């Protein structure tokens, strides 16, 4: 095999490769001989089909198969002989081929860069830690009690006040015309509560059973039904029954009703443990982000352009989808495409560089995702689809590429843990508010303390620990 280097530009390499015709013919002959022993054709005994018939019947398919195999093996040999690692699928262009002719082709490939691992001990990080205060636990207990509330009929006719439950009929209209979904019968609505159009439940205050009232509201601009978004509407409300909400006392009886044999102290401990887990997740996210920032500063190596282009294409596709759906980030709304492409191009390059660095750290230190870890991840993912768990598991086992979407995050977390063990990490105890007070923390988790409290209350009150944990993790992501 003759190899001539034709391109050496950064991470790009190009070669012209010539495979002797004798090698190609040898491969063809071997494949024809194998077929002759196994092929079954009418009029011939198995294994006795003449070679001329085999060549006539399968000549084209065998030649294509041999050429593809020869190109792939020759390309791999070129890389192996030069200790080159391909970052992308090599691009191949056939130059010449045919009977009694040498196989000549051109191959271009982008290489993985040579990566020198940084001194992890030189990385100094501060890990912020917070502990749940008594007032946080108290708020969670109050939320739990609110979820165990009972309703009692109000026998005396009196106006509804905030916090009452009012049973009503209502009919909504826009410009005097009723709209689909705008009517309800015997609906229980908490006066001043949430879950309705802004201003709706607040205007129920003061209405008495048997009374009719017309209220005016405006649908939000981002309302799900686009034909109603931003429009003014009126609702005719007919009050039918009034109930008051009775909250249980926060005592041992409440704990017993929740299934805690250890009483109220055990409930408080359960709340504290869950809130602590939420704080620890936020702490982990912060120090991981700081570690990646530090590694990014130390990662001074070129990245394959094609990988950056692929990453940018995915980012831009999501941005275009968000723009089409009106979900574009406020920071991006006033920027032109040129500015956005420059900014997200830099993000794409950073992601690729960090990905390559983390991969090299894992490779150099024999960090792998075990079968047990993959099985655990698949079970967790399958648990998100009640009643279809086995189908999800079968899907992952039959589709390795889909399973890799679970493998990647596990590998990344293991590499991060490895580096954190070697870095200089100093713990600092802060308040939950300080833990979340960071401009770089997504808005979805800026109220970490309150979110944790509400998640715990939901978990204990509904006894759906797995679901509550999953919802909380989803809101933080």
C-alpha cells in the first residue's frame, strides 16, 4: 500500500492511498470461494456451484463489498501507522478502481488534538454549603398542614373572604361571545387562590351564596390559547355554596396521620434531610460550574472545526425553535443574528473543548461507566414512564446510541468527582439565600430555599417521594 500525505493544516490531514490491484483481487477471490461453499442455487448441490456462476451472479455485490472493506481497512491502517486519532468520520473520495486496476482514493480527516492534562492540584475552589434553618422547616410544616386541610360547609349566609372555598357556576365571553372552555359548573374555587386567570379569584371576595356577579379580567399575553392571549374577557359568576378551609394543628396527631411513628420530631428530621439534599444539589451545581470554568481556562488546545460546527448547529436549531415559539431569552431578544452567532459560536467551542478535556481525563485515568451504573440509570429513566417500564428498558438495550445519552452524564459526573478530589477545595458555610445569590445561577433556582421547602412538603404530604424528587430536579435543570 502506498500512502502520500497531501494535507497537513492544523488538525486536518489528507492522504492519497493506493492499494495494489493484486490485494483487491486476492480479497475478491477469497470472498468468491467463501460464497461458493455456502450459496444455494437451483440445479446445483450445496457447495458445488461453479466459480464462474458465482462470479456471474454475485460479481457486482462482491466487488462493492471488497472495495468498501479495503478502503475502511486502509484508512484505519494509515491512522494507526501514524498514531493519529480521528475526531470525525474520514471523508473518502475514490480516484480510480476497476478490474486489474489499483484502488486509489483520497482521504481527509480531522484529528483529535494532543491534550496535556493540567495540574489539578493547582485548581482552588470554594464549595458553599448551607443548612436548613428552623424557619425553613416551620414553613414546610405549615405547607404540609395546608395540604391536609379539610373543608367545612358554612351554614350562615355571609360574604366570601380570602381563603374560603366557593362553589360557583361561571360563563366567560369575549366581546359578548362565549368562547370554548369558558364555562364551568359546580366548580370549587379558593377565593384569592392561584391557578386561574390573574385577577379572577380575587374578585370573588365579598360574594355570597345565591348572588350573581360579573367580573372583568384580561388573559395574559402568553396564554396557551393564542386566540385568547392578551384579550379582555368578562365572566358571569353565580355563587352556590361556601366552605371554609380548616387547617389541622401541627402536632403529634398530624405526624401520626402522615405515617411517622416517631412523631413530629421525625417529620421535622425528614424535612431537614430532604431540604439538605436540595441545598447539596445546588452546592454541587455551583462548584461543578466553577470547576468547568477553571478547566476551560487551563484547556489551551485547538478543537476540530467540524465538531464545533456540529455543536453550534444544535445550539442554533434550539435557538430558532425558541424564537419561533416566543421563548427566546430576554438577553437575546435585542441582538441581531450576527451577534448571536458570534456568542453562541464561542459557547459551542467551549463545550467541545471541555468535552474533549473531560474525555481525555477519563481515558488517561481509566474512568469508565460500569454496567451496574448503566442499568441503574436505565431503571431510573424507565421509572418516568409508569406502566411502560419494560418497553423503555428494551428500547435502551436494543439501541446503544440511545443508551449513550445516559452514559455521557454519568461519565461526566465521575470525571468531575475525580478532579474535585485532587483540587484544592475549601468549604464555606453560608445561608441558603447566599448559596442561591449568584447571577450565573438560572432564574429557575434563584429561590432555592423556598423551592426546596415546597418540594419537601409535597413529598411528605402526598407520599410520592420519587415523583417529588424528580420534579425538583427537573426544575433545577
